């Protein structure tokens, strides 16, 4: 069983990884080189993938920030809908989850 401090450290480490990824995505999207039409089309496809990666990272960061706020408030590990304790196994898989198994299926 992981302690709250262990879970917090994991969430903070994951957040740092995501912030670094966002910085890389931003840098990659800012690079502009003159290209012909074929290269431009390929680059646009790549940019769409990068934008999706960035959006996913931002969403996960928001989830982590919310989990860290619940930790600070003493509410981490409890479902925000029903107040039931979230299982250790679920927190191991989705450490930032605000929902128990039952309510996660609905959201």
C-alpha cells in the first residue's frame, strides 16, 4: 500500500514530465521552415498530432493539479460524487482519478 506522500511524489513527477513534454511540443510547433506543398502538408499532419499530444498533456496536468488539491484538502482517495473510498488498485492505475469505479463509468 502506497502512502499519501508516495502518491504525491508520483503525481508531482508525472506533472513535471508532462510540463517538459508541453515545452517540447511548443518548441516543435514554433519551428517554421519554408517548404514546398508536399512538405507543408506532411508538416501540418505532424502539427495536428503534436497539438493532440499537447491537449492530452494539458488535460492530464489539470487532473493532477486537482488530485494534489484534494490531497491538500484531505479529500484524496475519496470519490467526489459519492464520497466512497477509491480502491488502492484503482489509484495505482489512475492515481489522479476523482471517481470510484462505479462513478468513473458514468464520467
